[in-house]
C-alpha cells in the first residue's frame, strides 16, 4: 500500500481534472461560479492556511455527487489554501479500495485530507448526512430494479437529482456545513 504523500504526487491538478471532464463539467463550473462562502466562514477557513493541508479526491466525471460536492470543496480549499489532487476512481482502485463506504461500496467522491507528513487528518464523502437522507428517500420511490418501469424511472431520478444539485442551494448548504464541521475537527 502506497503512502498518501506518494499518491498525492500522482494525482491530477484541479485544472487538469476540470479540463478533462466530458460529462458534468458545465454543471460543476455552474455550481463553482455560483457558490459563495460568507465572510465568517472564509475567516475561519483562513485559520487553516498555516497547516498546509493537501487533499486527495477520488472522483469520476459521470458522478452527480462529485458534480455538486467538488465545486463546494474547491471554494473551501481556496480559502484554506488546501492543495488538491484528483484521482479518477476506476483508474485508481488501489487507492479507492482504501476508502470504501460501509466497507464495501466504491462510492464517490471521497476527500482525504493529509498533513505535510502524509498523515490522514480527515476523510469525507460521499455525501453530507442530510443529503444522504434526501437521496435515499427519493431512491426508495423508484420501482424495483428488475421491473419494466425501472429504467425510465431511474433516468428521471438522475435528471431530477441533477436539477436539485445544480439549483437547490439547500443541498449546497448541507454539503458546506458538513465539510466545515469535518474541517473544524482537524484544528
């Protein structure tokens, strides 16, 4: 198992990741350009700057959760001066498998914050708890996977979730607040 510092060196920069996107780039940028932290949040994040944290982010362009979580984390990282590296999940399963959700699922995004020594100081993802509850309730309304109407219902679900993720600032606040809470625990 490679050390996290070694992994960090192999990742894509934020800009390389964004420029490589072919599915959700427009929506990710829409959220990035629309999301703002308030002055108090910026001030508290600036207290993290001397820590020189870095983040390894396991993601994939097709992932709706990554589309909404990452631009919010990017804004947070800007204020805290957290250098980021991006890893496409299916190209880095050895790294992904160190961060399985519930010990089994390769759910993304996963954000791993490390210090200058490469020690993990925070792990976050794939969703804020409130968003997980919201998505779970919506998914529970889908027909069974094996039924005839599932495919169409799932496509509509994805469309609805994309709309929620790009337009509903409540979900943005859930994500922001959970990320800020996790970061506060590192201080």
